[in-house]
C-alpha cells in the first residue's frame, strides 16, 4: 500500500495472531512513513512530533484522538511542552497490524493538511 | 499548606535553585496529596488516573491543559485507553517547587468537582 492508500484506508476489527504482520510486510509499510520507527522489539511503531508550546501538542492529541475514535484504534500518547510522542500497537494481535500503519498515516496527514 | 490551600493557590514564576523545595517540605506537601508519589530521585511528582476508555483520559488531559495554561506551569502527560499519567517538575529550579504541588492539587480537584 502507498502512503496515500494508507491515509484513505479504514481500520478493521482485528483479533488473533494471524493478523499480526510479518517482518517483511512491516518493513515495506514502514518505508512509506518517514519519521516512524519500530519499537518494543517490533511490536509497536512510534513517532515524535514537535510543536511550539503546550497547546499545540495538546491540540494535535485531540485531533488524533478524534481519528482514533472514528477508527476505534487508539494510540498511546506522551505529551508536554513542545512535543507529542505517538505509539501504535494492536494488542489484540500481539504486535503490529495494518491498522497501526493506517492510523500512523492519518496522524501524519494531520500535519500535512 | 493544606490540600485546600494548595488548590486555591496560584503558581508564581520561579527560577533558580533557591526555589527548589528541600526534602522535608516536599514530604510535608506530599502527604496532603494522596495518590501522588515522588519520581526521578525526588525531582518530580506523579500520579496515574484511571478512566473508562480513551476519551475520558483525553478530556481530563484537556481540562488539566487549561489549568496548566492559566498557571503557566505544564505537566508531562502519558495517556491512552483508560489512563492518564501526570508528571510535574519545575525545570527552572532543577527539581520540585511549590508550583508542582499547587498544580497537582488542582488536577485532583478536577476529579472531585
């Protein structure tokens, strides 16, 4: 999938290890999302975004929270003065699924819009 | 200061190690704030709040963000499905100041209101 296809895709309910992406597919998707890195032994992807001040970071978290609710796929966030750190993982598959990359692409799109 | 006095106080601009609270004062304030613990070798205080779902945690972060802007004293937050972890420290004094405890009390008050 291209970055644009990821941005336009919707998350699907996924449960079970059969939906966990193998390493080659993870790597193929990761190159479509510059700035995102593998974390937690490949079970998670993350990106750190920078902002001016606190409210920029919180506003971004809100926009991403809106998307997360729409997609029913939620990030773990760390935020404070000037930063918002985003982490996606799919606990129900025990690692990374297509949903994580879809939401990562949508997070990036918030900054591009 | 009592918990109530902390809740009603306002943060003041503080800069310099002379505003860093000594351990006995830190401990005296900490007992006024059940649930808060010392972190980072005594340079930070934190509390974890639990919520139902993602939006509860994000809404709490927003309310706390409003207070942080009013007080010009900002937390570091970690949030996701069902949780919001709050951390206060005063970088400009190199540890804990009265401002951290004031904002911690105001964070607790959000749940009591």
